C-alpha cells in the first residue's frame, strides 16, 4: 500500500474524491436541485457509484456513510431508496442528521468513505 495521496476531479474548492492508503473519501454528493428526495437520493447514489468504480471499488466496499437531510421528515423517503440500493450483507456504518444544505433546493447529501479493491 502506498502513502501517496491522489485527488480526482479537483477544482478550486475541493476534490470529488481523495484516495489514501487504499481508502476512498468522496466529497458530499447531491442530487438535482428541485427533484424529490427519492430522486435526489438516487442521483447521489449514482454519482457515488461512478466515483467508486473509477477508484476500483463498489457499494460492497463502503465503510461509512453520513447522510444529511434538509428535513428529517424526509427520512422514510430517503431510506426507501437507500434500503433498495445497499447490497444485502454489506450495510456500512451510517449516520443521518438534519442540516441546512448549500441551497434550499438540495434535500439530501451523501458523504461516503470506502475501501479500494
């Protein structure tokens, strides 16, 4: 394993993905502003899957996920999409809380850490 840090899709403010010692750190993934919570959750998942695949990983290798909801009243709607997606037997450590997101049109944000390989 290398101690090198690699950054992917890096802009002025942040990188979409950072890899260090076989651990993948994703930036918070958001959906399309104005979409339903379910659709935003699906988009977050699709973006995360694409980044994980780029790093040689997948949903079975997710170690931890922090989910931010603009309103905890949307917890069940988000969970319906999440539960259908998480591979059986591979549920990561997870936390979910309510927070003001970057704009009022964002309803959900996923922050994922995963293992490579």
